[in-house]
C-alpha cells in the first residue's frame, strides 16, 4: 500500500461523514497517474502554491492602492489569512483540510491589478464582462503552464468558482472558504483602515462590537468559533443568526466608511482609467501582446477581448503602471 493510499484510508477512519474524501473526488478533466505520496487535494494545493499566478498576488492590491507602509495587506497576504481561517475551521469540524486550503489558496488567482477597481474597469469595457472568480478558474484550467493549466480536481475548481457571497459551493470545504474569505477581509480591512487613519476603533458601531468584539483578535475569535459551533456535525457551514447579522452589518459599514471612502479610494479612478487605456491600446494593437498569449488565442480560437483581459488581469500593480508609462508617457517625462 502506498503512502497516498494509507492517507486516504486514514481519511475514511477519521473525517466527518460530511467531509469530501480524497479517494471519492470527481477527478480531473485530464486523467493522470496518481501520486504515490499525496492525495489529490494535497496535490492541488501544492500546484497552486508553486504556480506563477500565486506568486504575483504579492504585488496586487487588496484595498489600499500602493500604500506607503510595509504592513498593509496585499492580495497574497489576504489569501494566506483566508487559508488559515479555512484550515482552522475545517480541522475543528473534521472536514478535509487539504481541500479547504487548496480552494483558499486558489480563490483569487484571477484577480486584477488594483483590486476591485481593476475588476470593475475590465468588466465595464470588455464586451464579455469580467468576474474575478471566473477568471481564477480560467487561470487554473487554461492559462497556467503555457496553456496546459493546473488540471485541478472538480472539487477545488467548484470551490474557487463559488467563493463569492453569492456562490453556492457543492462541498462543505468550499462553504468554509466562502465564509473564511469574508471573515478575513472584514477584519484585516478594519485593521488596515485604522492603520491608514481612515477609521478609529471607536468609530465601529457598538451594535456590532457588542456581538463580535472590539479588536481584530476578538472578532476573529468570535466569528471562527461561531462557525465551528453552529456547523458541528451539520450538512452545511453557517453562523448563528445574531453573528451573521452583525457580520453583514459590519460589512455594510465598511462599504460606506472604507471601500467608498475618498481617502482610501481616492486614487481608484486613476487606476480604472489606467486599466481602461491599456485595454483600448491592446485592442488596437493586438500584435503587442506576448507571443504566448497570441499562440494560445490561435490554438483555442479565442476572441481578442478575452485574451486582452487574460493578459491585463495577470499583471501586477507595478507592471500595469510600467506598461501604461511605456505606451502613454513621453520618455522625456519619465524619471
């Protein structure tokens, strides 16, 4: 018996009846030999961790555009916080920790530069629209490894596609990531907003702090514990009504006071304009796209608009600025 088979057997003996077992995965789009050491979801996690799209997340905006300071979250640190929340919850509920971690690490692979400002720009200008969860799946299935994709399991792809609040993951591990994403960004965005002088801790309404806590530590503790307690031996992942209502209210508070705050987002329109201009330039000069993108487009008969979105969405913040300067800023004006 291989190490992988021993681990799969251990899952059947220990994990909850509601867990997604590695050996019962619906599989991959392309069949391939099994690893002799790692079950399929652990293997998926490793593939995501080592891919180029994952590494680029370190230079992509979470909320604050190119902040002045070393401690603001990026899309990468957000992803790691989501992963940690998801692993904690999955382990406590005896669900498949490898699956939860793989979904968490992959959920934002397709996010644009400049956070949701970049996503909004591409969605507005591209005839086919743009959604980062769909793009994350596209990165995993098609764009990585020179068009071969990562060939992830059905369960991981399903969790990535459905990680947004409006999504409906088919596995409990996917449901964990959907909630863990919200838990992570609510708490770290408050922390970053306070660090940036946009919020004070006392600005958060007492109707939310009385339920969730007044510090990042307390809120995380409350939310994670509440999910575990209310999901124990249940066929769904959920919070209690009181905590869910407070989380939803706190999220609405952040939209009004942070996500739409001119001090936090004052540069966003510049970012939107930059992405829009880049899209228009590549649309008119499609031959300037890297050859690998043009080749993949030819082989798959992709529309130009789709390939341009693929390329721009994969840019880091700094690379997008560099390309914008290259196309639109005279050489004599550059420093």
